[in-house]
C-alpha cells in the first residue's frame, strides 16, 4: 500500500503483522507517499504466490519491482 499519512501506513503494517505477515514501511517515494511492503522475493512467481494468499484473506496487494 501507499499512504500520504504515515499513521495510515503504520496501521496497515500493524494489521498485517497481527495476521502473521512480515511487513514494514520501506520508503517514502518522490510524491511523498509511504510505501508499505509485505516481503521481498527472489522471483516474481514467488511474489505472486503470496499475493494470492493475501487476496484470499481479503487484502489487496500489488507487486513493486526495482
């Protein structure tokens, strides 16, 4: 997720952690948005697996590539 308010970003991190998912705020982008990351992956297919897991829990997620 991306949030202009750091409190909203922290709230998402707390919610994900409470559900057993590693999560953290990884950066503030050039538009001032705080980016919350769920995890880092070696491959896009690994990321897609966890994206499906989150989706099954009702959590919308996208994959950020570098």
